[in-house]
């Protein structure tokens, strides 16, 4: 593999520097670097970050290849600046055995656009009644460390306790989809003023908050790790903040769409805005931004949830829940967190690379941009502004809530261990 010299990049948003890649590794970072025969990338002041890591991606394969495949999903990831993604277990068949997680893992290795780390199901078939083969999945070639029934809540407290106790033995983490099912029967959107006016079934904030409160106390009781998926309410923020102040080993994520969009958009009855958990109020959005800035919320995770056209182009009540997000995540974070002054680019690297890699134990990812480190990198044109056109997405699905919306920033280059997966905005 030839050498690559990235000239004049703002590493983590700092002063322009040169970065020299040799093979899979960063050889040097400094000013005035040169290397005979190196491919030169003129960064021109673009921001250079460690490759992004998504702890919450739905790749749909096996079973729903009409929505996404490991190939198309990882191509979308590379387009968005990601070098590693964690693939959720709600596939068909469910990723609740060593065989299925190894299949997903090997598909990721085969396609090579980013590293794919499967997430194992907590319970057999996501049915919430019997623990899945947690130990076998961990000992498999996939080396699973994160377990989640995402899409469904592990609502049985005894099952959740047993899962937390089990993963503690090998340093794993249970990622909870916090949704009390009895409180959300028939729910279509956030419970509040808008749902009352539209006559749609409401999804109360307490349905999320009650599960989070229970689970942080269970994690404290057994001395284990719990991760909260797609936290969406101001009340949830306060519970996590309290739990951390108490020393409980809890981490939490927020999605880009919950940092930007509100339930007011549901007035359009456009099913592209139907998502789980639902879009909340402006007050919730502001609380989530502040919590991400102060570290109460640890990371940004996309919850990339692709659906075929027919599952979204229908009446609201029948539409599937979910949005694609890998290719727009960094732009949304720039608009909501960087351009508002809430985070620096170093902070973005922490929330979208360093901490998700740490939580998921993704070796070689989320590392400093410095000599001797793996060359997992993304170059971002932060001055760019453009309208989102899903026709150009690498994802197989087009269910984005940002179609036609102007967003800042554009990923121009992505490198996975020194190999370019995206060059000048085009997949290699």
C-alpha cells in the first residue's frame, strides 16, 4: 500500500497540519511533511477526525435485504465518515446465536467498507422470555460484547437482571431499548399537545423514563454495565445524570434526528417522521443538546433504520418506524452542536468516535490522530452547505427526514486502516 500525505488538514478542528499515512498506520503528524512517491491529498483546511463509530446501526441482513444489506449499509457508512458500525440483532433470523452473528461479521469482513461488529440479542427471538446464547456469541469469531433486543424492550425485570449479571462475567454491556410496552400500546407519536390535536395515540415520556430508572438501579445492584439506546426526553436526561452522580456504570446515546427534529413535523402526516422513540418537543431537543455537550449523554448513534419505499409510502398508522441516518449524521451534529457553539470538533470526535469505540470495545477505532495509530480517518469539508438528495445515497433505502433540507458539512474522504473507501465524496 502506497503512502498518503494529507496536507493542510485541521486535525480535530485545530491549526492546519500534515498527516502522513504509511500502509495501515499514521506515520507522522506535523508541519511541512514530505514523502517521496506519496499520494498527496490537498485538504485545504478541511477538518480531519478519527473515523466515526456508530454503536446503533440496522443493516437488515439476513432477512430484509429489500431494505439494506451489509454491503449497501457499510457503503452508506463509509459515505458518512464511519469506519466501524455495530449491527443490531433484529434480523430474520434474529442474531441470537453464534452462527448468525458470525455470518454478519464475515459479511462485513468480505465487503470491506467499514468494520462490522454484530450486536447479539439479549433474549431468544427478541421475545423477552429466555436469555439468548450470550456466552456463545461472545466466544464466537464475532467476539460480541454488546447485547440488545433493540426494537423491543427487555421489559421483564428478572430477565434484565440476569442479562446484566451474565455479561458482567466477560465485561459486556446490555443496550436497552427503553419502552414500557403497556404504556405505548397503539402509540403513534409523542404524547402531548400535538398528539391531542391530531387525535393520534400518544407515546408518553414516562414509558421511556420508567425503564431507564429501573435499569440503572438494576445495574447498580448487580455491579454491571447498562447502555441506554436513543434517549429522547428531558426526564431521561435527568435520570441518567442522577445515576452517573451516584457512580452507576451507565452510558447513553442520542440520535441526530432527536437533536434536530420535533413532534411539530408530525402535523404533515408524512410517515418519514414516524420513528421509535418518537420525535419529542422543542424542550426535549434542547435538553438533549445540553446533555450531549456536558457529557451526560455519552455518544451520538444514528439508529440507521432503512425501510423500502412501500413501508413508508402509506398512511401514517400503517407506516414502519425508522429513518436512515448514516449519511447525514455528521452534518446534523455540525448544525445542532458545532455551529451552535455547544461542541468543538474535538468534542465531536469524542462523542462520535472515541466514546462509542470505548463502549463497544472496537479495537483500533476511536484512536488519536497521531503517529503510530491506525489510519482510520475522515476528512470533512465543514464550509460546504447543500440540500439533501436521497437519490444519491449509498443506502438501499431512502427514508430520510431531511430530503430537500439544507445541511452543513460534507464528508470528502474516508480511510479504513489506510485504505481509501471514499475519495472526493465518491465511494471507491
